[in-house]
C-alpha cells in the first residue's frame, strides 16, 4: 500500500482536472483559429457573395487568428504548469518533513490572468 494514498490520489485528480482544462482551452483556440474558414465558406454560398468576399477576407484574417494562437499556447502552458505542479506536490507528499504552503498561489495567479483575458476579450467583442 502507498503511504498517504488519499493525498496522492487527490493530487492526481487535481492534475487531471488541470490537464482537462488545458485541453479545453487548446480546443477553444482551434475553434477560434479555424472560425475564419467557416466564415469564408458560408460567404461563398450566400447570394451576392462576390461583393462580400473582400470584406469577409479582411475580417477573417484579423485579430481572430492571433487570439486562437494565444489560447492554444495558453492551454499548452497550462498543461506544462500543471505537470510541474503535480511533480512538485508528489515530491512534497513523499518527503517526511512538514512543509509550509508557498507564498505564490498558482491558482490565484492563473485566475487573475483568466479574469483579465476574459475582460479584454469581452471588451473587444463589445467595441467591434
């Protein structure tokens, strides 16, 4: 039997939740990245599509491409951070000494960044 099995199991569940969130963020980035192809495809089938095509091409190659890449890289970064956190916590659980919690809480930093990202993206969508 593994010593402190419940703690290790909780650490693994937390890690898997972070990885699942990272995968969702990457998938959302792909959706944003490829949405412009959907716009161009549907614009080609609309009546009067030739008049709309230059305008939609300009919109589809705008900021949405970079937003998608940011979400993809953010999701990959989130998974890398989750892996580092998992390994660190596993080592601390295996150490017989008692350790204090770190002063920098990763969850709070990521939550703050997420709030800023959502606010900026919402503002962009309202303005445009």
